[in-house]
C-alpha cells in the first residue's frame, strides 16, 4: 500500500495538468519558452506517474485496467474482471 500522501500528490498533479493544459499548448504554439518556465513544475504532463487505483502501487501498472499486476491477478482469479480468465493449454 502506498502512502496516502503519495496518492494525494498524484491526484493534485493530474488536476494541475488538466488546469494548465490549454495555456501550456498555447505557449508552446507561440514558442514562448520563458512563459512556459513560469508555469508550475507539476503542470507538465511528463511529471504524472501511473499508479494502481486500488493500492497506489507505482510499479507493475497495467494501463488497460488501471491497476497493478498483483491486484489484476487476484481479481482475475476471483472472476471480478469480465472477459479475463487464467490461461491453460
């Protein structure tokens, strides 16, 4: 389980990216790099890190499902993810 502060920080970053995305695109199109530097650091989309929605785990993230590989495996075995089942051949 990730610390609550880390989860909150990521949520805050996502909100900030959303807030400044239009202004950032406008400044990039104009070539105003000084204006871009004056924006907050966390308004850049590069600073967002994908985390598991359930546990906040930063590594082993499966983008298609939005959860970590560990939670994915547990949920798939319990049958909680539609269309996913354990392979056997």
